[in-house]
C-alpha cells in the first residue's frame, strides 16, 4: 500500500484523545500505511527570532509510524496567509458572506508565499509512490506549487467548507487562480452534491472543461476527478467516549439538574456562519409564541472562542451576549433561566453526555460545509428515548440527514415552530426518525469518507505532469 502524506493547516497529534474524529480516522490510515502529517506548527515567529529571512523553522516528531512535520510562520506570513486571505476572504465568501470579506492585495501574496513555502519544504520529503492528501481552503494552491516543483505523485484535495455558486465565488480576488490551482489535483473532494455541482459549473463555464466518463473532467490538458465525499464521524470512537466516566458523569448531572425541564442544546465554535444570533431569535420567538415552554425548556448554548483576532468575530460575540441577556431579562424567573450561554470550549469527552441528556439539538448554521455536531448528537442518543435534531437546510449535513426537522434559520418564526414540534414529538416518531438518522451516520462514517476518498485517489488515471498555466 502506498505511503500517505496528509497536509493541513494544523497538525493534530493523533495520540491525543482531544484530537477528534478526523484526526483519529486519518491517524488510523496513516498508522497502517506509515506516512507524514505536514502543516503549520501554530507558532508565529517574530522576525528577530526567526533567523535568516525566508527560512522557516521545521520541526519533526515521530508519533508511532507517523511523522509529524510542522513549520513555523513569520508574523507577516501568518497575518497575510491565515488571518488575511484564508480567514478574512475565503472563509466568509465560502460561507456566502461577501459583505464580510476584507480583501487586501498583500494578503493574497502572503497566501501564495506560504503555499510555496509548504511546497518547497514538503517536496524533498516525498517519495515517488506517495499519495498526498491536502486539506481545506488554506492550501488550495499547494497542489499546483508541488507540480511546479516537479512532483508527479497522486495528489488529492478535500474542501471542508462549502463551495458557493460560481457568480459568488467569482467575487474572490484571485478566484480563477484558485480554481486553476484546484485543477492541478488528481481528485477534488467536496462535502455535498450542491458543492460538487458548483465546482463543475465553474470549471465548465470558466475553463470550458470537458466532461468525460464517470466523475472525470478534461481541463488544461489534464484529467481531473471530482466528487462529493460527505465527511462523517467515527461512530465507534464516539460510542466509546459516551461510555467513559466523563460523559456518564455529565449525563447524570444534567439529568439531575434538568429533571423537570426539557433541555435544548447548541454546540458550536463562535462563528458567524453558525447562525447563533438567528438561533437565539428563534428561541425568543418560541418563548413568545408558545407560553407552554416557559419554565419547561432551557437552552444551553456552548460557543467556544474561535479566531478572536478577526474583527467579525468580536462583533458576533457582543451580539450574542446582548441577545442572551435580553432573553433572560425578559423571560427569566427567579427559579428559571431560559438561556445558559457558555463562552468556553467544553471538553470533547463530556459532549456525548450533554447531547444524550438533551431532548432537542439546535444545529442551525446559516451555511456549513457539513456540521459534525449534528451527527454526534444523533449517535449519542438513547435509541429507546431519543432526542430530536433541528437542522438547518443550509448545512451540508441536511443532504444526508433528511429525517431531521429541517429549518430555514433566517426564518425565526418557522424555526420556533419546528422547535416546538420537536419538544412535543411523540416517542414513536422520535424513534423512527432517529433510526433512520443513525443508519446514515453509521453507513457514511469517517472511515467510509477516508477509505473512499483514498481509494478513488489511488485509482485515478496516471496523470500527465506539468502545469501549463504557471
Ligand atoms: P467546524 O466549523 O469546526 O469544521 P463542526 O463540524 O461543527 O465544525 O465541528 C467540528 C468538531 O468540533 C466536532 O467534533 C464538534 O464536536 C467540535 N466542536 C464544535 N464546537 C465545539 C465546542 N463549543 N466545544 C467543544 N467542541 C466543539 C469544519 C467545517 C464543517 C465540517 C468540519 C469537518 O466548517 O462544516 O463539518 O470542518 O469537515
């Protein structure tokens, strides 16, 4: 079996329990093939410490059969590549928020510089038969940079965030360069059929790509495959987590605390794509329109701090705090607080207990590549007495989780109605919906995702080398 080389912005140590399903799944594969996980170290080096200009400090650490290789970034590169182009332009536009994109010409140069740096440092580590798997929007041009250095290995790319329709993607300065970059991979994987359709529309419309058999395209004198590979969770790992004392303890405590009330739960990074203010407005509409929910329902919203050095994130933080305060102020009683808002990360080990103790999960992003919280909630439920998933139709997960109550998160009254329905849903209907949802989560789990993507990447036709557009 060919050796696997994974490249992502951040590298997770697969031996750590906090690493999460993706790291566990990739690590399992890496453990069986041996290989490298390559990415940014998370360290920003100020110029004075950084040594010779342009020289990146590389760290290498063996984690079993897997070598973790990381690079430090200079302040200038980090700010342009990570804060600027990746999180200030690509993230908002890929989440359909053109209004939040903040483009600086120097950022795109930094983005390219870091991708070139990654390519230069990675290329000498590659063996001819390696399979390279590049992840996410930070590293779109890495494939073409590797090709420019003569790398002829099979290289695949997976986009974890949504790919918007071509007219919207075209608002990104450098969109055609990014898309050309994607065309240098052998396989491009997207989260949903909708994202896949957008990719195909773009390369057909802008590059006159020719559709071949199966999922193949002929473009820039190369053959490229593209498809939807919806990411899943590691069901076994999550079940094991649910059985462990931390989750059990969490479950018992929540059950005790909320024995007379129904619990609604939201677990997100604090990000404007997750629709948190809209969710709170829907909860407020629930309290306003359905007085039977007063005293009988509590929303626990966990919003872990994220990218606090990007301006749009502090705005959302203030909006959220003010909404929680006004809901609790207007509806709360001496012995009942409608919303419990927690602006901290909750240990992954406790999440299954929290999910299982909740009657309803609110997963209502305005746009999301997939959303794994939706799948984790389903897997954590007691099949005999399961909770109900209220899911945004704009999450990639909605294409698969059709038995959830699908909502339009922009419509707070409609979402409130769905939440009320979820709170009232008879046991038999809850069980039926849950059975169907669980079957989907189990069938298309993270191992399916990893195995299928890598199998398809391994069997794409031998590729012509060269990068005619560079
Ligand atoms: P994220 O936007 O980070 O990831 P998501 O899929 O919701 O989104 O969560 C990833 C993991 O983080 C889950 O395991 C979840 O439990 C955990 N998590 C989220 N909020 C947390 C909190 N407050 N405390 C503790 N843990 C928390 C991106 C894309 C998604 C896509 C994933 C995977 O934006 O659309 O599903 O990658 O491809």
